[in-house]
């Protein structure tokens, strides 16, 4: 929208850019969750395992444990590594050791494809979590080890107590989709948060007669986005100085 705008003046209409991005991110998120809902309903209501023996969908269902476990460990691995780097940087910053932080001016993470790897690691756990939950709602819609007769209970059913040897709450396909909806909300919120701060810091701004570009928040994204405290402090207070607040 700002590099190759499809409409005149869209590159300089910052409010429209942010609104369009937010609009379509939410549409995409609800479409992904909606696909899981319809797929789970199909599995419960329309899928007949007797007539679909050994076809593609049947083979996918036979490997559902491996599929979900791989999504789970990938999500956990990426989440711990990306969040762990943030916590480490917050700790070093709090202890007054900026030279020991992972940043462009201290300890640099610059392997092959460094920027691509860093961006992927930071965004992948958020994108993987709703998909893993949505996949669970589809692959385990008809049965599970705890409740093998899900197909008879339907798309949505309540808890039925400890009679099956454990808790049976939030195990229906509907419950999985409901949980995936919250993960989708979390992902979209972080992405919109990121775009709003990144654009104000490094893209949006004004240009002087001498050709000098002045960004709205002075490029503080690169300096502050390497810590959790920076995300929770600097972006939220980025334009507060005009009201008399001074950021340390």
C-alpha cells in the first residue's frame, strides 16, 4: 500500500492504510476459523468412513496424531525461542547491561538469511497456534482416545463428567474452534500492533524542502522492539511527548 499503492494518494493517506490493513487482517482471520468450522461440521455430519476407505482424507485422519504433535512441538519450539530472546533482552536491560543484549549494536544474530529467520521465528508461533487448534477440531471431530463416539454426540456437546476416566470439558469440535478463535484474535492483535508501530517509526512521516524525512515517532521501533517492555511502553507512549510526557 505504501511502496506500490494501487490508488492515487493511498501511500500518503495513513489512516486509510491502517484501516484497510486492519479490515483485511480480520477478514482473513475469520475466514481461516470459518474453514475449520465448516470442515468440522462436515466431518461430524456428512463424512462416512465406510465409503471413504483409504482415500486421501482417510489417510490424513490415520496420521492425525503425528500431524497435531508436529504442529504442537513446532509451535512450542518457536514460541519459547522467540519469547526467550525477548525475556533475555528485558533482563539484560533491567540489569543495565545493554552490551549483552541481542541487538544490532551489541550481540548480533546474523547467520545466513538472518532477517528472514528472525521474522519467521517471531511470527510463526502466533500463526501456528490457531492453525493447530483448528486442525484439532477437524481431525478429532469424529473421535478421540478419550471420547471415541464423538460422531454420535455431534458437533457440540457439553461435559459429561468423570465417567470416562478424566475430565471431558472442551473436547468437542465446537470447543476447539472456540479456542482457536481466541488464538486468532491474539495473532491479529499483535500483527496490527506491529504494523501500527513499525509504520509510524520507519515509513510514515513528513519530508522537508531539503528532502529530509522526519518519521512520526523518530524510528524508535528498531531500538525498542527488541524487548517486551519496549512493546508495552514505547509504542503506547510514542506520541505522548506532545502532551507533556517525557520517556526515559
